[in-house]
């Protein structure tokens, strides 16, 4: 599944679940900066949007609703992620709004949320730095709760084959896993649907004979 397909499915799923102001906020508040974070940072790292919740509502210290850009929910852990631009959060913010925002962030941490503040400019200018920092920060949680359950033992063996050779053939999977060709093709197609492989181009109408591994920056977490 491509990023565009996964992103549209993910966004529509959250829109369907929401009503009133929560839905309106997602329609209004989820913009260019948030989408860029999802595409250039999150998807590149994990290739999975399942546990990421956009425009997530929490309460501030006065009991008033407040929406954070993203909430990552893995197990009992809650990570609030805010993408902040210099213009909106510094230049265009008055003293009262600034101090309220800082108190709100402190309050969230008191109540068990871990906050991750990401400068928008770094997503544009140096996304690799943000990806590396997030990988260090979230690696233990994502590996245990998100990444590992996403693949079966046999799927991970096929992924290892793809990492080593780049191209994997059903017969090779059949020999490696000691299964018949039909079952090997089934495993490969399931990994295609998870975005780890794609069918190698063939002549029109010809049977697929090989699958190309799709590399990502999260490969080391999968094995």
C-alpha cells in the first residue's frame, strides 16, 4: 500500500469516528505541516499509521478542551506530538497565549502524557535528524508494541530474504519455509499489502515470478 492510499484511509477512518467539534477540528486543523510530518517522518520510519491519532482532544488545567496535533497510543503509553512553526507559535503569539501554552504542556506531563515538540522547519530542512531522534526516543516502545506484532515469524524470514537480495521468488520462499508454491505466493501477497514488497513488472498477462523488496528506514527494527 502506498503512502497516499494509507494516509487517505487513515484520515477517513478518523473522520468517520468523530462528530461535532472533534470532526470539525480535524477538518480545519489537520493541514500542511501535519501531513508533512506524517509523510516525511512517521511513514518513512514505520510505514504504519495505526496507532497515530490526529488532532487529539485533551483537557487543560482548567478543564477546557485542547487539541494536540497527534497522540501516539501504544499500550498504556501516551505520547503527545506537536509540530510547531516559528511564525504561529512565536512571532504571532502574545505573552498571555505563550504562558498558557507552557502551563498546558506542563499539566499534560503531570497527568502522564509524554510530549514531543517538533520544529516545522526541521521537517522541511533536515527530516533525517527528526527521524533519527524519534527513532531513539520511541524505538523501545514501537519495537515492542507496534512493529513486532505486525509480522509473523514466517513473514520476518521473508523480509530478511528481501533485505539480503532485494528480489524474492516464490520458489525461494517455498524452499526456505518448506511450504508449497501457492502458500509462498500467499505470504508474499500479504507482505505486498503491508507495503514491504511489490510484484516485479512482467509482460501483460504473465504470471508474477518475483517480488521486489521495498526498503525503509525502519528495516533494522523489523528483524
